[in-house]
């Protein structure tokens, strides 16, 4: 048997060199297309630094930060200071941007006084969101409970006054007994709603007081430690005793 042969020769067309070049360009664009830029960020010592949500460390940083061009979100946090936020724009490849972070100290007066408007506002101001929501819910819930109790007490009081008038005018013994029981129940319900109103007001008032106290205690009143290092002085050549540096700071 004669083996079958294709009447047309099979040929592999050579891939043009331009296709290889195109593939290399695309791969380069996908893998290494991001342009580099540098950020030199300085700020108060001890502040935590975040760039686009990623932690960079604490001030002072070890050196400039290498990043990509485009827009970046800078955030700095430190206890006792407002959160610093700034949007940075790096346009060209090789851009270098110097950022000096200046943080604003939190105000104890603002933190405490804002809770008079609504319990928990001071905690939101200090950055303690969950505690702020707790105090918000406590005061609002207490006020709503007090309002509902006051409205229901007014309704029960009207019922009580009507039943009391009917009881005073009743003649039949059975009717007197029924009206007396209904009057006593209406009076008891009125007292229950009065207690509920007072409880709601107590909860709301307690939320305000506790939130103010919490905001006050969020600021350290006594700081013990070395403190700020004093300016260097000329040492006495006749003495070789070591110097001691200590500090005590009171804040009222």
C-alpha cells in the first residue's frame, strides 16, 4: 500500500520580527511600566506614618520613601494630636517631593465641651469612634425612651382622670368595683410610664456626664520621664560626676 501524501506542502510561515518586538514592548509595559518617585517626609518624633494605608513606621523615618508617580494619601497619627491627612501628587518620573508634617494638638476643652451638645462627640473628635458611637446611642436612646414614656404617661393620665370621674359618679356597687379596679390600673400604668421617662432621662444624662469624664481622662494629666533634653552646657573639667536628667510635667 502506498502511503498517503498531502498534495500541498505544509509550510510554517516565519513569525515576523516585528511581532517579537511588539511582545517585548508589551511585557515591558506590564512588568516595569510604573515610574518611580521619591518622598522625603519629616514630622514630629513618635508619629505613625501611613502612605496609601500602608504603615511606613514612625518619625523620624530612616530615609526618603521610594514610591510610584500619581496621587498618594499621606496620614500621620499620634496620641494627643489631630490626625494629619494630605493628598500628594507626583507627576513626572523621578519627581522628589519634600513634605513637612505639622500636627495640631487636640484641645481638652473642645473634647469635653462638645459632649454637652451630644454625648460622644468628644470621643469622635479624639478619634475614639466606637466609644463615641456608644455614647451617641446611649443619649439618643435615653431621650427617645423618655419621650415615649412621657407621651404614654399623658395618655394614661387622661384615662385615669376619666375613670376617676366616672368612679365618683357611679352608684351601682358592681360598677363601682369595676371602675375602681380600672382606675387603679390606669394610675399604676401612669406611674410605670413616669418611671420609664425618668429612667430614660437618667440614662441620657449619665451618658453626657460619662462622656465628658472619659474625654477629660483621655488627656494625660501627669507625665513623668526625661522630658525634653535641655540645651548642652559646658562641662566642668574639675568634676567627672555624671549628669542626671529627669522631668515631671503637670497638666491641669
